[in-house]
C-alpha cells in the first residue's frame, strides 16, 4: 500500500512541474475532431468512440514530451519550429 501511495505522489509531483505550454498535439486532435464531419452529432460520435482516448494520449504526450522539452530547454518543441 505504501509503494502504491508513493508512486501516485511521485507521479502527481512529476506531472505538476509547471510544464505548461501550447499543447499543440492535443489542439491538433481537437481541431481535427471539430471539422471531421459537417454534423455535430457525427463529430460527437467520433469523439466518443475515438477522439476521447486519442485526445488523452495527445494531451499526455504534450505534458510529458513536448511541453517538458520546451520548458527544460527553453526552446520551442520540435513541431513548433515549423511555423
């Protein structure tokens, strides 16, 4: 029980290191999902069955990879340099 609690506390500490950034991967998924069809019900169905877990993975990737690189290096993430 102690190890599980310690792992949760460590995970929350690492996730809360203020690596706030533009969340480009998540925003790309969100923008795609909002324009996938002309129907709001179609977009909702896509979000419900696919977009929710893809968006979660993209947001996790933003937090752990993209935004952390930007925070620790002081540079924009690799995909941000394309602009």
